C-alpha cells in the first residue's frame, strides 16, 4: 500500500465520537455498579434508618471422635477444627483466624452470610458452636465493604473500579471538548479539586 493509499489518521471529531461510544458502553456496566454502591453506601452511613431485630444466634454442641481430635493439632489446628465441624453443622463465613490456649482452641469465621465462633476443648472433645446469620441488609452492607465477600467478589469490585476510572477519564476528555476555552475548563477542574480538599480538611481531619 502506497503512502497515498494509507488510512488517514483519526480526526479530532472522530476521536471525540469514539470517546462518546466508549463512554456509552462503559456506562452500561457502571450504571449497575454505581447504583449498588451508592444505595449500600447510604445504608452504611445511616444504619438507624432501617431498624430490624437482631438475628438469633444458633448455638449447638459437637463432640469430636478420637480420630478427629488427632487432626486438630499443630499450626493448622484451627483450620482443621473448622473443616471437621463444618461437615456436621452448617457454619457461616470462611475461616478467619484461630487461637490455641492450652487444651482449648478458639476459631473465628466471617463471611457475607454471617459469622461463626467455635470453642473446642481438646481434653473432652467437646466443641461449642455459635452461628450468627446475617439478614439481607447486612449481606448487602458486607458486599459493599468487600472484606469478607471472598476473592471472586473482590475481583468484581476491582473490575468495577477500573471501569469507573476509565469512564470518568473519558468523560473528562469529553468535558474538555465542550465549546469553552481550555483555560476555563482547567479553572473549573482546579476549583472542584480545591473544594473537595477543603471539605475533607474541614470535616475529616
């Protein structure tokens, strides 16, 4: 292909037209993410608005067999205890941490669906189990935080964050394309950033 037949470079108008297309596609996904995190953010910020009775803690007792007790030892005692008890009782949450104090093992489990606490006496083999299920609003709040939501949901949060950043940057490029002087757009940007920093310094620090 000769130089005269080469495809011409993208014009400024075509570039902004392509930005509008990208912005539209990203907005289709970002709409759901923004709606979810906005609503759950308001819920977290005003926990007293939707008052509900606390969920009842379900308590039960499990007795380990000698073979199972042999597995609950060493550095992996907590994880082994959670796995064994989980085969008999419906636990809530994933293994978080454990503490061994003499013949006792304490295990904490946390998750979007609720929490579980295990207290085992390795001398008698008795394990006291307390399961606290989460209601719907608590599940949504936990999904907003993402700390106990699992690797897959945290990855989805990361993807949503990247999409929102890309959409914001493209939106800013389109903002600069409006019929105004570049200096005016930059002044508005600086004023907006200064206002956000000012509010932060007054209300947070």
